[in-house]
C-alpha cells in the first residue's frame, strides 16, 4: 500500500469506524455483481449512513486519487458494480430508509439502499403501486435501478425507472450535493440533469436520495397466451390488441423456450405446437374490456395470426400462465447459456431475429438459440445454449465471435447493444456499435464536468 | 457591418440564396415570440431545408462568431426565441415534413418545423393520438416543443413532450450531427443526451429531426366540473378520484376566474357559487367507470368537499364545460394581466397559493389575483389584473416586486420558477431561485461541451 493509500485509509477509518470493511470476505461479497468474469479486488468497503459521509468519502477519494465503485443489490449483469482494480466499494446497505411519503403527490422519498421489493411493498401498504418490476426485485436497490435505468416486464405500459423518478439528490465526483428536479412534475428551468444521472452507471456521482412517483394498483389483471405461426404474425397480434386495449405486458418466446420451460415442469397452456408464442396482459377494468379482448383474439384466429390460445380466468391461472415466460431463464440455466440483451425498434424485430439466427446457425449449426423477451418494447433476450459435448472455454470463445456478429447486426438495424442491463465492463468494448464516436467524445467531456478527477466508477461505460 | 459579418453574410447567401432573408419585415416577423418586451433585431433570417444546410450554418457561425437563435412557431412565453442582439435567426418553417411512420412502433419521424396540430392530425389519420396539447398547438412547432419540453393540459395522464420523444437528431453548437436514442424504447448504453437536449431551449444545438411515439385515441371522454369550499378540499377531491380512475386532466380555477369567464359569455355550469372550482376528465371506458365516478362524486359531496357539480353527458357538453377553463386567458386579456407560470409539489399548492395571496394583497390591496392551472401536476398560472386607474408602467413596476416575492415563496416551497414556459430571457435573472449555483455552474460547463464558442442562443437561460 502506498503512503497515499495509507493516508486515505486512515481518513476513511476516522470517518466510518467499523463501517469501513477491509476483510477478504466483505471484499468478495461487495466487490461483485451477478457477472462472474472479473474477480473482486476492492481495497475496502465503505458503508456510509448519511449524505454527509458520502460527500466526505468523495472528497477523500479526490484528495488521494482513490477510485470509487457504487454498490447496491449487486444484481447487475454488465459488471457495472464490480470492483476489480483496488477500488473502494461504497455500498448503500445502511442507507435503506423510506424518508417521506406524500399522498397527494403519490410520491415517496427513499434512500438509495431501499430494495425494489421494499418499495413495492411500501406502495402496496399505501394502496398504491410501484410498477417497475423485474426478476431481481428482491435484492436490487433503488440506487442501482436508477444507475442502470432498470426496465423489466411492464415497460410497455409503465416505462422504465426513468419515468418514475421525479427528484434525485446526487453527490457528484467533485463531492458536490445537487438536488435535481425536487420531486416536481413540471419544471422548465434548464438542463434536466436528473435524466443525465439516470442510467449513467455511477460514472458521474452517487445517487443519495430519490423521490419516486407511485400509481394506482392494477385491477383484475388478465392474460392471454397465444401461439403464432411466425414472428410477423406476432407483430400483427401486438398491433391488433394495442389499437383498443392498454396492454400491461407483451412478451414473446420461441418454441425452443417453450420446450425448455415445459420440460422444467410448467404446465402446457394448450396442445397445438407453434413456432412462436406471446403472452399479453391487460387490466380487465370491466366485462366489456374482456369481451373486446375475446373479439380481437377471434379476429386474430380468423386472420391466421393465432393458431391457438388461452385466456386466464383467475389470478391463479394468471400466475400459472406467467410462469411460461418467467421460468424460461431458470429452465435453460443448466445449459450454461450465453446471454445477450439487445433492442431494435419494434417493427424491425422479425428481420433482426432472422438475421441473427442465420448468421449464428451458419457458423455453428450445433448451437441451440433460445429467444424470449419484451417484444412490446423491442427488447429481446438472446440465449445460446452450450452443446453438451463442447468444453466451456471453446463455447465461450465461439460466443465471442457471436457477440461481434450480433452487434454488427444491431448496428445495421440501428438498435442498442444493451437494452436494459447497461454497459459496465462487459459491453464497453462494443459501445461504438450503438453510440457514435462523436457521442462518446461528448460523454467523456460531460463526465469531466461532474467528475474531473475520474474517481467515480472508472473503467465502466468507457475509458477516459 | 464588420468585415467579419460581411464575410459571414456572403457565405450564408451562397448557401441559402433567397432563403436568407434580410428585409425588415422578416426580421420583425421571425425575431420575436409571444413576449413583447424585447424588440426584434436579428441580422438576418435563415430558412434551411436540410440537415446539411443547418450544419453549414453552424459552421459559418463558429467561423465568424455569429450568434444563432432557433425559431419555430414563435409562440414562446419566455423570450427564448427572441433575437434582440443582431443574431441570425434560424427558422425551421421549410423543414416541416413528416418523414416516416411505423405502425408497429406507433412512431412518427418528423422534421422540427412540423406544427403541433399537424402532428396531432397526422396521428388521427392513422387512428392514433399525439397527446401533448396546449393553447398554441395551431402554430407551435415540434422543434420548439422539444426545446422547451412543452406540457399543457393533459400532463397528469400523458406527461410532457419529453415522454413522447424516442429519438432526436441534433446539430450541436460544434456543428456535429448526433443521433440520440434512435427511436428505441429501451437503450441502456450510457448518458441519455436526448433528455439533455429536451428542454435546453436551443442553447446546446438545433433539433433537426425527432421520432415521436403515438398512442391510442382516447375513448368517451367525460368531464366533471365541481365547486369546492376551499383549496384543501380540491386536493381531497383529486386524491379521491385518482385512487380509482385514470384522470386525463385535473384543472382548477378560482371564483374570480369563473366570474371573468362567465362575463365573457361562457354558460354557467351550476348556480351554487364556490370559492374554487375544478374540472376533471377521464375516459368512460365502460358504464362501470361512469358509475364509479358518480359514486366518488357523491362521496365528495357527503364529506363536504364538493358543494355542487355537473358531469358531461355528451361530447358537446364536454366541450362546453372545458370552455370554463380554456377561455379564462382570453376573458382576462383586456385587463393587461401580469402572468407567471410556477409549480410546486402538489401537496404544497394550497399553502403556496395562500402565501402568495397574502403577500401580494398586503402590498397591493387593489390588485385582483386570478388563479388557474393544472393542479394535477402542481402547475399554477398566476394572473394579476391591472387596476383600471393604474398606469401600465406603474403596474408593471409593482409587478416586478411581485415577481421577486413570488419567486422567494417558490424557493421556500422548493418549487420551480418556470413550470412549462421555460427560462429564456424573462426568467434568466431569477434562475437561482430554482437551481443552485453549483447546478448552474454545471449547466454552463455542459453547454461548453456542446457549444464551446457560445454560438447557440446566447443570453438565454443564463449568461456564460
């Protein structure tokens, strides 16, 4: 440890006492996310309890050239919160309180360490609803959701995390506390830095407080699972329903995904085997809405867009049908899947999927490709399963080629190399497939404004 | 004219030919918005037809130190598009085409000069709906709406302009063309500069193309006009309805506003005179929703929150009731009103209004204060009428004091000095009441990134 580092550690110990963790176990626990490519190697873990402490940590970092990595629920999938290079992890587990609730604004102010599910439950207690929901809701934290602009399964109706944040307090890389937008709905007073910080992956500063809008609880959720002869028909189904019904979800999965999830023990929705399936959900606000949905369903059958289908008749059936979609990930997990999270504009999805299929199968005919995702917002999860007889290293080496091809196709279709997981370290080498050199140069210059000494999560998103 | 300016004009003439206007009439027409405080004095007006021409104009400006002012429909209320200091006005009237429509994404790509109403009508032709709507929709342009993040009367349900823009092409102050977010719903690849440009009032660059989401058309709109004994009861009415019904509008106006609009010839909704009125609107998607609304209405009467009320029974009645709110502005126009557009979080509105009333009436008991606005999103329009016997200059001198007091109260309630009209030149001196010195310093530094030579709309928002 250098003399500089010693001095920094001393100051941090004075500030945090036992809330500065230096043991190996803590380093390994707090220094990673759900990606396992980089080994955790932080110099220590800080557990601040107040905004003032966060500011002091940033000041110490600036003084001593210490690098800081924000840590929330550590459920990230892009190594955005991995501390692999002797950084100080700043974990928000101790800043996990709901600070304020306001029934007229339907707004709740929380610390960044509040877990997504804790916020969802708080909303429910108040007779309200926090609609951003995804698989890791039980451990992901609001601060991390904001850092990555988390999306999930209800984006078609409710949007991304971005759409629910009305106020942010951030500590910038300079140690300044900024209060952004103050929980207001309407505020036309210049640049909206709130939106700049949302999705910035901790590279500009720390989120230390957030005001979040809530909405009314959904009523009588109903879903349909439909089988379609092709991807183009799935698009027509989406279009037909959206004209009349406010969908709360529109998910799709391929026959291969269906086969895995059925083998995993989830009950079959109907007998007809189809190349593609979609699951759509809506609020059955009145009987009329249900009748309307049935009429559109029948029209889709007549047109040949739907081969078979089923509509939930109870909440229990709704949950059961959702398992067809939600349990795909775990059903393919034993096959060591290569995963990619990409998006294009909705209309381009069928061509995009076809192109990726062709390129991958031409090169690697023994690869099984499993598609599923949030088709209603153009977001697909590409999964490629490892053939049983292929060694892990060989598989991942081949998948590196796949990544390049996939991102080339993403670029061709003007899409995003990361729809919802973020860039972090895993997609950093590919950023130019989605953002132009001019844009990346602007990003670096903007980072310079808020974090001139590059103390905030360096090496993530881009290298300065 | 300096030699530099001569050279610039020559280059611009070579580029644009007759689309460079230098006559006095054009200068007066294009150099202003709806504010009339600053006299227009541009050096010329450019009417580009292509993105390439816009880029060349910016390059010429950088070369010769020419200042550029964007000009859309010129309906602004903060002098954000006024060219009072020999700037070159860049007007987008010739870039007014719909470029693309995609039914699956429900997305339309437009040039910045498309008029709001033109977009609304295009959406309607496609069986869809563009929901951002306000009084100047007939002449405001999309580019200007984006520059100011225009809001309007349906924000409670549909949000601001920001919420409908999925892609932006901008030409920065450096002349670079950036393609921001590309029409994607999900895109987690670093800083979302789209949101930085939205609401930046043309100080970072020109919007040269936008991709806009559309939604389904609203069905069976129904409204209620209710009279309440006080402002706190208005909040309770809002709360009661929002728990069960998705409101498309929740407007309020005071008894004084009602008196003016009735005197203006709009029919009375009911006989009971009340201190406050609200107008709320929703989609009556089924009979059940209508019954629900009636039940909540009755509950509000029982609780004493509502003194009287009426519900529209037809589209014609809906339109008539809306006139009570929409024609307030014109009904008070003859009284030379001082206007201010401010917001606080919704729960704070009653106290805020009371504080402003007290301060203004204490100092100027002869001033009539007329309140109305979008209470569902915390946005109030404060109007003070000129007493008939007070000279205009004296009135405006006193109103300057009022502005300062109002902004002090805004600051106390952590609100915004400009809810939806923007800062421009009119609110520039007051920006510190809503944004901290640190934030303003960051804004200036961010402007420097995109517009290092300060050619883009200088003197608006802040002075560099």
